[in-house]
C-alpha cells in the first residue's frame, strides 16, 4: 500500500520499521521539527527522523499540520491509501483525516477506551492495572475516540515505564503490520465512551515523591516514572532519585518521609502509615546503584526526613 507515516519518539520507530519491512511504499515520513539544544549549538533529530533517513525515506517536518496549506496539498497530491500514525505529537485536523482512501489509523499504547491521551503507559502502571496493551484505531476528530480495529494485551506485572514502553512499541508495530492489509475489508468497533479514562501528560513536578501516599501506589509511581521524569526526594540539601522500591508490609507510626531503618536490603521510609523500602537510588553526579552498593562508601541517617 501507499502509506504516509507520522511519528516522532522512540515508541514510533518499530512501527515505521515494520511497515518498511513489509514492503509498503512509504511516500513520506512526517515527524516533529528538529529540537535545538545548547542555545542553538546542537540540533537533535527525532528518533523517527533518524530511522527514516537510515532507510532512505523522504522526511517532512511541518511546524503545525493544522492550517498548513502547503503540507495538506502535498498529502493530497501524494494520494496515500492510508496515513499511519504512532505518537506523532500533533492532533490531525479533518482536512488531513479525509485525505487517505482507507483513512488515518493510529497505534495507541493502551487498551482503549481506557487511557486515552498522552501518557497511557505510565498512568496504567500507577493505577495498578493488571494488564494493558495496544490498540490500532481509526483516527477521528476527538482525542483517541475513533473506532477500534485491533487490540493486543500484556500483563503489567512489575515492569517499569521503560520496559512496558519498549514491549508495547514492538507489539504495536506487529499489530499495525497485521492490520493494514485488512483495511479493505475490516470493520471498526466503536468505543464505549462510558468506559473511557484520560491519561494526562506527565510533568516533571509529578516526580517529587509524596510519602503521604499509600506505599503500594508510591512503588508503582517509581516504576512508572522510570526513566522519565524519575521519582526524587530531598535529603538535606541533596536531591536523591528513587529508582526501585519494595513494600515489605511493615506498619509504622513515624511521620511520613522519616527514615526508620537502613541496611543493605534498602532504606526504609515511612509512607502513608507503612514502610516503603527504597532499594536503588541515585545521587547528583553519580550513576544509579543498588542501596547495598551505595552504603559501601556513604550513609543515610536514621531519623532523617526525606521530603
């Protein structure tokens, strides 16, 4: 098929590769404009642009697709059978949704209608979902509201945000490649809006540890925010990142954030009336390490309060 592919971050790279490997004609790869770093001294390409250039594909990078008459005209002239999208980063207006013969389809990192929006992977982990997955859907003018074409699920377990991201990116790529050849005959299934939830964007500030929460929730947050934004707390004048934790099931009357025990097994911190055991940390200028390694040359004071 003749395909225009739209995507930007790492999540979208496997889907582009899968379409290329399947032998489809990829007319254009559309991705977000290059990011400028270090006061304009360094330009960073999106992961999708890097992959597209590696594959020898033509890349388009409109600032905004809505209202860009030149970009819209290019798509119309290209006459794609389908526009395939994965984490592109802009909402497509109706004038673009109406261009491809077989519609615009999207790879979304949740089992829709749950977790529509920007951060479905992290929000599913934080909510304690037992399973999540990917959905291939027709794109509509609403946010992730289109009819569903295919879904695949996987257990969440104790996976981190990064681990689940990588797994779903590969699952989504496989499912997209399976779905596109069926578009001539497949019928989409409408979503039940009454069952929908919204996965709002993650902010860096959300990484600040809140030890008044239930420790099970805090452990899920730590996993969900690995690698970004990371969960952090202040120990004196230092910012410590918390990368792994356990919930040993110990009750405590200590004030939230109080360090109640320190051992090679971890740092026990009062959290919502129970104990959260931190097992992997990172201090400024150092790599993330297991607490048992950190304690070989450093210490954490019992009675100190992480805030």
